[in-house]
């Protein structure tokens, strides 16, 4: 119940920030919009940043 309430709250506000997501086709970027997710291909700078973070881990 708490999880569904939090998801509805997130859906209401959405998110303007893109976050990396490892999809079936590789790395993609996504952000939460009211009621759905929006996806796009990462830029070269975002790929480089993600590879750097993976190397640090």
C-alpha cells in the first residue's frame, strides 16, 4: 500500500532528471513522467560518465 502511494506521488510530480537504465538493448536513459516512463538514447558524454562510474565501482 505504501509503495503504491509513493508511486502515485512520483507519477504526480514526475522527474526532470534523466537516469541511466540498463535495458535489453544496452544503456538507455529514462525519466519518470506522470503515468509513464520516457526513454532516449544516451549522449556520448553520458556514456563516458557511466563508464567512468563503472570503473570506479
